[in-house]
């Protein structure tokens, strides 16, 4: 769970850039973009959605339905404009709800109307060239989708531009914070590392914008007029891909790397991976597509291929490009640092390896694969759900050194040769994994909303999700917010409250650090010292976290003297 001061740091960075861009805009150096794609060449049937029941909607062969695991499932087909309209018409309520959640979050971080104007000015300036780096057909699809956006946020930008900008939200947030906000983990295994020898891929997508944002997960099945049918897991209003597989058995997942703050937005990474799914049949195709796109953040793209029975990591950044392909082994691990020769002398990447939690999770993957040598989908799910540290050490629930950080938007498992996909349901990646068969879904026999999943192959819900320990963790998260509020607003908490709070997640360093900060700001330095010292006895997530604790402890000791 992200702390309030992290949001404040992000806001300060954006505000500095906003002031700069506001000056540029005021001086006429930069003009807000009014670009709209030419959609006239595409035929269009305006969707008339038929509501079957409260959770199933249909238009011709396109439909949206909600399964018993509470995952929304969307099936659409057509030319780019029709895809956008079909998507928007079917998911309108969900998409507007998601947009409201996202922008309400921004308003919460930046309550001042004047500062919101600065932020809006910055976003318009920063995104001014994005459309030049997005395929015309994707712009057309976004235009169709945007027709169903809310009127509420037209003051930020037009519906079309807002929809386009939101596809760079992952990249922009990543760039402005100059770090991976959280740590995604992915792995691919094949040959001697799986029970049947087939390629098997697993990934945790640890992208957190709040609990509400993660509630309406969307599993999309897309049949474009041109290209290869594919599936994707994301959220309403998204045409890009963060986790997906196409009918040829090409898979893509993205993991953020360490980035510099770029001067302008270019191609959102999710649209690069969308293009790979729509047009690649093998690894060489995927590499060729990634090479010709100009991205504005650093990202690892794990690409799996049924046709190659192999997986590689494409490592992209604004000024570099690398391919990591394993030799003499049949497993690939991907956390949040680069591994190819192209980045071996990259100082930013080397520092990230030393100071972040990426290398720790990488080592944990190695450890687990030593213990479990032949994986199947159930064992892969167990790895993605693992909450322990190295050598099974208890490092506290929610520690970003764990593979399962208890904040994942989703987890997904791919069996590319069988064309099977398993998608996690809430909470996090702990709920039942629902199995989908792309051979069945993209067959020529037609599809009914009830035909989506292969329930007999589903992977059971993790028992931890129904345990007292999990309930304790959820309470711990709520109380963490309360302590942050107490620090910000100088509210008084009892010692028994602090003790109860820490008992809910006793092995996690953050509970002690937060308590120490509370006592420090209350000028109860002896108590603060004990808490900071306790925090240092736990598995601290990153080197900067360690330094922050030590700095507070040093200041505390000086005040006691």
C-alpha cells in the first residue's frame, strides 16, 4: 500500500514540471493539441445494446458479461472504429466509473483548483506529441471508445484526448516518480522445467491505483478486422495490453524498469504490446514491432511464443534497446531490472539492482524453482501467491520483496501451446483463477456468453484469502491510513492502538517505522527510538527505505541527548 508521502513526492515533481509547462503555454511556445483522427474511411453501425440481465449486455455478436468470480468478460469484433464503439457502448458504465475513480484520485492528491490548472496545463504540454507516436488505427479505435466517456472531465481535455492520455497513465506515473511504483514479477519455463515440457508463463501485475480501481477487472477477447485475435486482462476504457495472449500463442507481459524523466510523451508501452499481440506470430515479429516504436519509459516486455517454444525479454527505453535470451536453460525470470548486454554498463540500471527489491525477488524465483523443478498451472499459481522472503523467512504481509505483495491488479498464467489462459479473481491474485481456451473462444462456431471459461480447469482460491491472517492484513492497511492521517493532522492515538496495529502484521518493518514517525512528530522521542530500532530488525524493502529509517533514528537520538 502506498504511503501519503509517496503521493506528495510525486505531486511535487509534477508541480515543478507543471509550472515550467504553464510558462511555455502562457508564452505561446506550446499549444494544446486539437488533433482528431480521420474516421470517415471506416464503416460504422452505431451499437444498440440489448440488456439481457444486470450482468449481461449484447450487441450483435459482441457482448459483455460478468462471471461468478466477478470478472467482467468482453467479446468484440470489427474494424478499428467499430471496435471502439462496441467497446464503449458495452462498457460505458464501467468505463465512466473507472475514469471517475482515477480522476478523483488525482483531485484528492491535488485539491487546489489553481494547482489542478497547473497540472492540466502540464498534461496537455507533456502529451502534445503523443498522437504522432500512436498508430492511426489505434487512434481511431480510441476515438470510438471515447464517445462513451463522461462529460464530467471535459475541463481536463476533450473526450478523445483524455482517453488517449489515460493510455499513457502507467508510463507517465512511472516517469514522474522515476521508479517502478511497485514490483511486477513474471517468469517463463519450458522443457525440463514443466510437467509436460510445454511452455508455461506466469505473471503478477502489481499496478495499484486504489482498491476501487481493481474491483472491475476486465478480461477482453478481441477479433480485429486486420491481424490476429487476442485476449487481454486490464480495466474498462483500456485498449492497450499489459498482460495478454493471441491466437497464435504469442504472450506479452510488461514490467517497469528504472527510467529517466522524459521531456515528452511518445508511444505508450501498452500500445506497443497491443501491436505485438495483434500482428506477431513469433518472437522475431515481436522484436521487429518493438524496435520501430519510440517509447518514453524503460520497460521489460516478456514475450512467450508457442511457435518458437521459447521466451525472451525485450528491454526498451527511450535511448536503448536490448534482447535478453537465455542460453543452455529453459527458464526466464523477469522482475524490474534489465538483464541484456545492452544495459550492462547502464548506471541507472545497476543502481536499481543494488538499491531496489527487484534483485531480491529474482533470487526468490531462483530459490522456488530449485525447490519445485517441474511446474504446472497450479504450481505456477502457488509461486505467484508466495508471500515469504528468501529461505521462507517471514518478511511481513505486503512487503514488496515478496512475489505476492498483496496489491496486484491481477495475476495471469499462460499455456501458449495449448492456448489456455488463467486469470485471477479478487482479492489480488488470491481468488479463483478462471481458465479460458482461446481455441474455443476464437473458433468459427460462434460464441455465447456462457461459453467463455473452462471451469473444470480453474485453479482454486487460495485458503489464505479466508484466513484470520488475511483479515488482519486488511485491517492493518486501514489502520496504516489512520496513522498517516494522525501524523499529518497531529491527532492523538493511544499506545494500545499502536500495539494492536503492529500485532496485525508483526513481521513487517513499515508498521514500526510508521509508529516511530508518529511518536517522533509527537516529540515522544524515547518511544520513537524503540520503534525505529525495531524496524531495522525486520526485512526492510529497499536501500532508500533503510536510509530513511536510519535518518529518523539519528535525528531522534540527537533530540534525546
